[in-house]
C-alpha cells in the first residue's frame, strides 16, 4: 500500500519539477495566479515579470481591460476543442477568456511534467449522490494550488475538484441553515492518482463539502469568488474577510509581537485610524503604533516619531529601514522604499508622501531591515558576494486546532539584494545553510526547531484571533484558516541565529513547497519518501468534510454504555449529531444529553429478534426520522443489526454480527475458510472447543492442545479469562465461572445476557496487538495497529500499550491483512472493527473480533495521533456514508500508556488529590487520562480502572515520561512493575 501511494506522489512531484524548470513564464503566472482579483486592475498587460516589492512581494498582472495574459505566454500543444462551457451558466467574453487561460495553464503544467493532458468526459456527465459524498472544491489557478490538487487526487481520488470559472458553481440557499448558502458543482476538473485529470460535468451537481479559493487584489474573477465563499454552510478554507486580516501587515505584526517566541522586525506604524481589531489593545514589544489626528499638520509629530525610532535600541544592528504601505488595497503594489538608517529626513519625506494616500484602517510602516546572518565558512571566507537566507515555512491546522509544520524551504541569494520567491531556487534548510557555511548538524537542527516553533506559533496566533471573531467578521460560520505560509529572514539576535517573521502568506509558500518536492520526483536509493507539504492540509479538508456531511444526522444508539464511553456524548454535540438512545437504565445520565431517550430492557439477548421488532415499532410510533443506527456496546451489537434490518438502515448482516460475537464460532468458521483466494483466513484461526457442560470440558481437554485459554463465549473486558495448564485447572475454572457468573445481575455489561457458555482455545505464544479497521463496502479504508505489553497472568488483564506499533513495516502489513481477512471471512463488510491478534513465529493468530470500534483508550489515542475519529467513522458507516479518511495517515508522535487496577492501586486511586492531579494534567495536555470505571470497590475479577498515557517524539521518550510519572504517583511497585510492562516497547 505504501509503495503504491509513494509512486503516485512521485509522479505528482515530476509535474512540480516541471513548474520549477519552466522559467520566467511560469513564475509570472504564479504571481498572477496566487490570488484572484477583488479590485479592478490597472493600465496595461506586459508579458514580462509583474512588478515586485523589494522585500519579496510578487505583484499581480495588471491590465485595464481585465483580460488574462495573451496566449503566447503559455506555449504548448493540446486539444482546444474541449467542453469548457457550463450548461445554464453562459460566460461573457472576459470571463470566458479567463476560463480558457486557466485551462491552458493546467494543460501546460501537465504537458511539461510528461503527464497526459486532461481528458474531456463532459459529453458523458458523472452521476453521484449529492450530499452523500465528499466533494473538495478548489476555485483558483492550478499553478498555485497544484500541490493540494495532486495530493487530493492521492488521498481522495475523484473527489478533489478544480473549478476554472465561478460559472461552474452555483450558490443556493442551504437547507436547514437560514442565511447560509450551499455550493453546487456542475463542472470541474477532477484529480486522480498519478496526476490523471478529467474534465467532468455532474448531473445532478455535486454539493461541495469543502471550499477553498484564492483571494486577493489583482485581475480575474475574485469578486465572484469572494461572494461564493461568503456564508457557506460547508467548511471554507478562505474568505475575503479572513484574507484581508492575514494580509494586513500591521495586524499580523501586532498579533505576532504580542505572542511570545515569535521575533518580528522593529516597526513604527503611523495611521489615521487603525484597524478595528487593534484599537484599545496592549502595547507590543518592538512595535509602536501612532494614531494621527488627520492628514494635515502632522510633519512635526512624524519627525519626532521617526527620529526616536531610528535611534532606538530596538533596531539593533540594522543599517537600513523599509517604508511601506499596509492595507488590503496595497497588496502586491510596488510601494516599498529603502533608506539608510542614518538619513531620517529621507525617511520622513517618504512617510509624509505615503500618508497622503491612506484611507481608513491603512497605515505606513517603518521597519528595520534585518541584516543577513554572518555565517562562518569552515574552509575560509567565501568567494563572491555575501549570501543571505530567506526561509519559508508551510504550517497547517490539524485535529484539535493544533498547528503542524509540514514543510520548510529556503532561498539563497546575494546579501546586498532583496530575496524574493521568484528569483531564488527553493532548497532544503540543510542545503541552504550548508551553502552559506553552516554545516554542523546540531546548529542546523536548532535553526529548524526555532523555525518550527515560530511558524506554529504564528498559525496558533491566527487561530486564536479567529476564535474571537464573529461569523460575520470571518465571512461565515464555517470559515477558518487551515494553512499558512510564514516568511522568515535569518538574522542574528543577541548572538544567536534567529528566524524573524517578515510576513504571512499562503499561495506563494504553497507553490514554492510544491516546487521543492518536485526535485525528489525520481526515486533515489536510500531516500525515504517525504510527506507532501499539502498532506496535512488535505487531511484537514477531508476531516472537515466529514463533519459537514454528518452535521444534523439523526442516529439511534443502542446501549448507552458506562463511564468509559462518556466521550461519545461530547463528541456528538461537537459534530452536531442528533442522537436518540435506547438503554435499560431509566436513570442513565445520558437521558439528559440526547434528543430522545427510550427506556427498554436490552439485556436479555436471547430475545433479540423479538426485541428488535418491538423497538422498531417504538421508533415508528415516535415518528423518528433516522439516518442510521449503531452501537459501541458489545452486548447490543446483534440487537442493533436486527433492528437495522427491521428499519431498513445500513448495517452488517445480523448473521455476521452473531458469528463475530460468539468467539468459538468465529474461530471454527474461519478454520473452515481455506480459500481461495490465498492466503485464507484459516491461517489465522486458532483451534478451540465450545463448552456448555462438564462433558464438553472433558472432550475439549483431549482436542485442544494445552496450555490453553478458557473464557466466556460472549464475554468482554477479559472478565473470566484464565490460563489453564492441565485438565484439573480446566475443570476447576469451568466450575467457578458456572457458579459465580450465571446471569446479567452477577456482573452487568460483560455479555451474561447471552448466557455463561465458555470455550477452550489453544494458548499461542507471541506479542499481542490490536488492529482497528475502518471498512466500507468490503474495502479497507484505514487501519491502526497498537502493541500491548505482557498481560497479568493467569487472568490476561491488559497492562500497557503503545501506539503506533513498533513492528517492522512487513509485520505491520501482515497484522492488518490478517485482521481484514478475518473480518471479511465472517461477513463483516462495512463498519469499524477492533481485532485482537498475536504475532507468532508462524504469523498473526486471531484472538477475537470485536465488531465495533476499539474500547478503552483506543478511540482517543487514534484521534490524538492520526487525527482520525473512529467514532465519527462508525457514525458515517451507520448512515451509509463512506468515511472521509486519508488512505494512509501518519502518526504525529507516540503514546505509551499503563492500566491501573484496583487490586494494586486502590490506595493510590482512593486519593482525590491523585485523581484531580491526573485530570488537571490531562486538561493541560501533559498526559492522557482515560477513566474507565467510577466505583472504587474491587471486584472478584480484575478489570482496569483507568489508563494513564504519556506522549513523546519517540517511544523511548514516551516510556521515560510515563515511568517517571508512575514512580512519582506510586503506580509503579513490586507487585506492578511498570518498567517490565514497558520493556516490550523499547
């Protein structure tokens, strides 16, 4: 799987390399393409490079006619007789010219990369399920968004759609969302693995579940794009309102200066009326804001302020200052002027001239020009002019609104000339610093970490600002910034190499990252495939699309569960799910948290077929209009399948659920499943024998190799599981369970409503692992493998766990395929399933299949590490929707956890101070605390009370943190040797 996807990304990067090598023509187009026009263009077209700011701002194409560049700016041969017209939405001559221009731009990119041109399938419209499928829509120039488009083609084939004209989209009132609009896509270019593209019409139109448009001053159809993006019911990655905030240099400078850990140039800002978000704010270090009373008679005040600024220590060793205009109108305009710091009169003159041009919420900035860092060359002074480094970092918003640095690239040029994106070749940080003389790995890593810290802090500051804005200020309820480009100058501050933030951008950095990735398009021996810069962004687009598809869905949940499932109800509220719950406890706390609570005895599972009919009648009598029905509670899985069958809702067949629920039947069925195809599920099954009487025990002793494992046929939570080494132990344990656990009232929630039948299965040596699968329509969408530490024998209570797995890639793939084969072999074709296996010398062996999402901590860990919520995936499958998941998500760290049991930790856990400390550390993000039970009364059969986990950049770091915590809290001890339990993960 990983090789295949790596091949697709390699093909995509070939395309990006072509862009890099295309020379000035394509640099010009990227300058044009980065942002769509919101303001009228100016005088005339020029087929040379557009004007540039001296600090690296690429200016737009400008032409009074509003037409795109002439055709000879895009050389190449491809078919022109393609169906660019959208039925029912005719375009004027100017709009049509832009559509043709962007189509030609896309074809030129594909042609130079050696990829086939776009195939026109518009004569045979695509059919789909509007509102039931992921549709990621991008409106903008292909050269800017190409990394996103290609990565989207890998992660969600056919669902990343590029619209080359606003006429290809229709905005209609959103159902059940007053004041919001829905976007319908009638025509688009769809992206597929390997860079394959198709020009498609959609009948009926597809409804966008995510919308991203490039917005900014310049020519084109930006005004239409801005209106389309405003107040959408689907998630939106850019609006004109957010773009104006991000591109306001003064606001960005103030925002970052107030946040610790982010260095910005010393700045003097002069304005007649500051942006509303800056009024009344606290002073920021290194930034002075001067509000002028008017345009006339301000020269004396300006002289005083400029003089004081030029003589202030905040400028450090800067010998020059830059004077520029800040505000949306000036984005891309050539307004920067450089002056020596020692010439205050020239600075004042420029400031006064610029002040005359200001409108409300615009400003004139005077800022220090960061001197290039003087890096020592180990082989003596360099030949030629001194070099300077400009750094660009791409950072994305991930699960939980956490920023993640996805790519760092650099430009290197002469230190006496301004560095710009278009006149430097993108290269890695290591290569750029080495070229400038810094090759020591520790120093390079220190710079990398400072860039990472500052870039992620920049996006965190932007997200914090947006969180305080109203929906109107953001441009819509669903509008968020999902990615950010951060430009740095590398300079020296306090004798340390320091990245200083110059500006925030999106399109230019994204395009440059794609060009850098294109350098590695050809596979090279020994080089591991790097994650694409746009990969985290596309994952976020998919995740937000899933939220969009599920918002407002009506779901029936069978069984409310206990303490360990409290996360379900908070997540449902956050996702906008409308839940209706059936449970046997009339006083269950969840009755106050859901839309409808139905009190119904679901504990007598031998009456599941009758109960399913009775429940279906209640659902109809209440008039519930359900989109789906599911359960996360072991006892209720078969009842849920039967009820779905009664109501005509999607679910795995009751026979498959029943087969997976009865452990001996699972193994015996798979043992008979010998193929074809090969390898067959029988390779993973383990010999066993069902036990209902003492006679069955005697027969099993002679049929199943000992030692063996005796457990409840329908049990859960490892209650009643025992290692038995000989016949007497088998008889003794069977007698004990038959006496102690006869019905549901003896031990609620572990499956005794099905009876207390048991089984004896062979004990297999090996390491234990959980594999959590997401399967839809018989296709494996995602798999997450975790490792378990040694269990507490003879009862097999779980002790420790680690995620992601430390298995070798081949072994991990074997575990995933074994789990998948076993599910398919039992008829489990759609759902989220937890499969417990052991990795033996002969390969993976099945312990059992749980036909529901993984319990205990697994859902929270997968969400934390991979950004995938298997609870939401379960709900989507229950509604008949394909879960929107990346095909091979990467873990963003490591988690190692330890179980606490009352038999060993009663004294520690009885302390309210200890429990409060664990919860406080969890709330601060310093550890992960999953409470599984609330009662502090030890039971006869051991079950985990809670799980405590620590994270780290490596398993070793996570283990070290967890061991220290356990020693400090008293969890570690002679009877519970945490170091031994964690030794499996080192």
